[in-house]
C-alpha cells in the first residue's frame, strides 16, 4: 500500500469511527437543509474536518474538493471527499452510509477508499494495483445479462428535472427481469459493484465526491464505468453507468433510448 493510500485509509477510518460514536447521540446533532431532500449535519462537517486535517498533516500542499468545504487549494494533486455519503440514512439510524475519499493527480484517479463503519468494511483501490476489500482481492461479478441480475440505483432527488427521464429508465431496466435496489448511498453501491455484490449500477445527477472513489474501485476490479452515452464524461455530468462488462453494456443499451435530449447531449 502506497503512502498516499495509507493516508486515505487512516482518514477514512478516523471519520468513520467518529460517525459511529456520534451516531449514538443523533438527537443532539444540528441539522440544516442545503436544498430539496439535501441535508447536512454537524457530523458531516466534523468528519470532513478530520479527513482534511489528516491529509494536510502529510500533504499540506494538496488541494481538496469536499462536499461540505468545497474547493480548497490549487495543486495537480486533489483529494475528492464525501465525509458522509448517505446523510439522510445516517440521521435516521439506517445503517447504509459510508466515507468516500479519492485522490486525483493531474486529472486521473489514483486512489479510492470507501469505508463502511457500520460493517467495518474497507474498500481500497490503487491505479494499476487492483481493488481490495480488507485483505481480499475484488473482482466484479460474472453475471452475463440483465435477467436475474442485481442492480443498484438511486433516485435523482436533488435533480428533479431528471425525474421523468429516470423513471422511464427505471421502468425499462425493471422489465428486463432484474432485481433493482435503492438504498441511499451511491458510494457504497459502487463499492458493491466492485465486490460483485451488485452486477451493475446507474444513477443520474451525482456529484464528483459521490462517485470518484467508487469509479476507481470498479475499474480496478475489472469492470466498466461510463456516462449514460457510453463516454468518459461521468465525472462532469454525474450521470453514471457501471458494472461488469456485459451488464454495463446491457444497461447502456436498455436505458439510452429512454433519455431526453438534454441527457443524451
């Protein structure tokens, strides 16, 4: 494990352990609404502060892009941080949330870490070194078609303009005979694709911090991630399709005819 990855793991565990402790007194948290169905709590902010502190202790010149703190610094090395992916779940004591940390160097993802503190599962990817869950090497599933597949997704609750298009894609995928699951943390959904627990995933309107670490995990586990046109603009658009190679292509083929012109463009 490289020094950069070691720092990412240390930061993720620190934030995750803090979230678990704080989760025992949720009634004391101050919660604010950032937008429709979009909440932030003191726990999100403090978890991000701890992550940034650990990173800057070793790499003070590195830039930060955090969900809560926004963009900080100017460097070719940038950490992309979601300190609590699944805030609404967390605030309701629903145990499906994670810490997501990625490192991008000169625009290319190099490290991805997703930590599920509830299950004490640590997903780690390094470019060219594969992906691991704790000490086990990860590979995407071998399921070859949508029928019988387990597919993760998320509703575009922050981007209501996408809701009609998303609903049509949901209908189309569901008709293929697969099981579709929506639990509320895109980071964990992507990690589960890398681990072969989900065969595929799609969602519209995500942010960079939601997907950066999970994208690298899937790629290093032998899978594919694209935007909904099959291109590489997923970090810019937030419209993501991922999975093992065959399910990824089947998802693309199924959903693309149900998208509006604004999403195809």
